[in-house]
C-alpha cells in the first residue's frame, strides 16, 4: 500500500511482501434480461486470446438478487455465472446477469501488483464488457446496485503465527477467543465476522479465520478477509469510481487497525 499517496494526511505504506492472496473488484447492476448464453459465447470470442478458458459456476445471489436468476423467456435453464481465465496470468473475469467481477489471484512465484494495477485492469475489462452489452445485446449498464472490494489475506506459519490460537499474534482483535485455548480445550477452528459502518455508502466486513491451503500440503494458515461493500450515492458508474477510491482507503485503514505492527514490519516489510 506507497509513500507518495496520502491517507488522511499521513503517508500511505505499501509492503514489499504483503499477505494478499486474492483481490476482488465487483460491481452489481440491474439485471440484463436480454442476456442469453449465445451472447456469452460472442463475448468470450472477443476476450479469448487473453482468457482462453471458460467455466460455468452457480450465480452469486445476494439478498435482493432473486429476480436476476429466474428463468427468462426463451431459456431452458437460468443463465449461470461464467468464469473466464488463463493459466498464463493471474486475472479472472466473472460475468453473471447482474454483475461483472475481476479477481486477481496469486499464482506460484507471482508478485502482488498492488491495487492500482488491479483497478486499472477492472475498468479496462469492464469497458470492453459494457460496450459489448450495448452493441450486441442492446442492453443497458447504467445503474449500480452495489459495489464490493475484497482483500483475502493468507498468512502462512511464521515466527508470529505458529498455528491455532497464535493467530492472535498477527490479528490481535481475536485475542479473547484465543485465550480460551488451553491443554483441555485446543483452538482448532476460527471463523468470526465483524461489520463496521463507515458511512451511508460503505460498510466493512472483517473476517479472521483459521484454514488450510487448497493444495497437497494442506498446510494450516491464518486468513484475514476485509470486504468493503455498498453503493455510490447516485448509483452511477461515474460515482462508482469515487466509491472504490473510498473503499480502498477504508480497507487499508482497517488492515492497519486489525493487524499486529511487528508482523507488518518484520513479515510484510514496508517499502
């Protein structure tokens, strides 16, 4: 997170080796009722060179999204969520009837490009998608229903976090739960959620967890998910640019608030 940027008058810090394992930028909009599976094939043709792999997933359904996933006239099945990805780079595009999502996912031996690069890629790819919808589907993307910005941090075992209850050494706010750990009662799982209101347009979810890597090692890790969600006051895509800037600032401040200063200095190494 760089010293040239300012955070409420204080220098902003970026880290040489931040624990970010995944960064997700998502925008949800009014459902494109005209969108069909054949349109998805035409869109994939446009981005195929960069994203040659297409997969289907169950839709992400929020509390107010049910109507977006009903079977539309002319469909045999409701439209799923589509993944577009490549084994050559870390970006993943997700599309469903009411959403466009870009994920950066850490690959072996890859470096985190920092938020600015991911946001730039998001708006570039979203611009391509928006033009496609307007020109090919004759649909409209002009009203935002909600925005999300999610950091998923993965912390491998280290001199601070050696497993289990030692998660409090990197995420001190969970200390009360961790102190219940003793020889008769070992902490082997954790999945907590705290939600903070920043203002009428923005809330921050903080979720510390204990988990394991999804590879053959199954190594125990500490996970810290920080998710900003809300919507611009005017529900416009131009307003969404400002919303993401505000969300990025708030997730940064939250990361500093919930992580241990020694861990930041010694593990993630400020630039």
